[in-house]
């Protein structure tokens, strides 16, 4: 992966803590004297990372006006999770595997928000196609608020083939669409599951939908627009968690009886 300028307090802190070997230089805005800056300075000193204090105008110019919060790094990913192999991922999944598949999400803020939701819901990985979709850009790092360091983003060259491989490995494919299938709370989501969602505007592509074991939707009142993909992803992922927690609680009660 090429070197990138990553900015924002949460994104930079996550890189300094999770992949310091990939951080080549740290920039802090002149005059910053807060807990975030002090923590960043300590981590930079601990890992031998070059630190530069620069005027805000320099950061504005470097980052083309992005909302950088006075902190940025030059970064090149080193961890294996940056290019996780799908077969390796599938081989290590257990009975409670939870994957999020995004079919053509192109907005970096949406991908970042999906990564945050996947992280919070305990998903094992997020899977995206290499083409016609956004990858790990600086805007994604910032929007993800550190989730990029905790949830592997697996990029595949052929999404349809990847879905077939997931199904072959025992993962049930659940496709979510605006008006597809049954309400998401009525689907049985126990066992290894991959939630498959489409991109902005277009939604789930026909072939991806055909490869799914079941289609679901989030009910909305008449006339309402479709949900943002990151909102839909969060609802679906947490429905998986809700059902699994209820199932575990039920098994515990039966065992106690």
C-alpha cells in the first residue's frame, strides 16, 4: 500500500497504538497542549517516530483543507490485516462468525461508518470488492475512528466468487435490500452469518442478491427513502447480536433447569 497522510485525533491515535511501525512521521499543530497531543508525543518518542510541530496553515495546505483537528501522520500499512486473504479468514472462523460484505460502497464516510459499526458489533471482518468501491483512504481512516486497526478489511477481486466461497465454507449469506425479502427481525441469524449490503443508490446487485441464502429488509413507513448503508449495516449487525444474546440466555436458563 502506498504512503498516505492520515489525519484526525482518533484515526492517528489508533495508528500510533496499533501499527506504529507503519507511521513514518507525526505532525502536530503549533501550540497544541492537550491530552491527545501529549499521548501522541509519548507514543512517537517510544517508537522513534519523527515529530514536527507546524503552523495550522501548513496542515491545511498539506491536507487540502480537510478537518484534520491539528494532527496528522504519514503512514504506510505494515500489518497483515491490510491485505487479509479470504481463504485464511474463512479457515479461522468459528460457529459465531459474523461478516459484513459491502457490494460497491463508494463514499469513504459510509465505509468508515460501516467499519465502526462492524467493530462495535464484534464482526470478524468487512469484505469489499477491489473495483467500483472505495478502499482505505485518509477520509475512511478518519471516519472509522480507529476501527481500521481492529477490524480486517478484506479486498477481493471477484465479489461473486468470494460469496460462493463463503457459502461453501458454511457461512449463510443474508442480503439486505430496501424492499427485499422479510423484515430483518424475522430472519433467523444464528450460526455463521455474512450480512451483504449494496452500495449507495444502486443497492444490492442482482447477482449478489441471487447468491444470498435469504433476503431481508428494514421496514420503513410508506414514502420514506431507503436508509443510508451504514445505518442499515448497524441495524442488521446488531440484530445478529440481539438474537445470539437471547439464544445464549435461553440456553443458560434451560441448563439451569
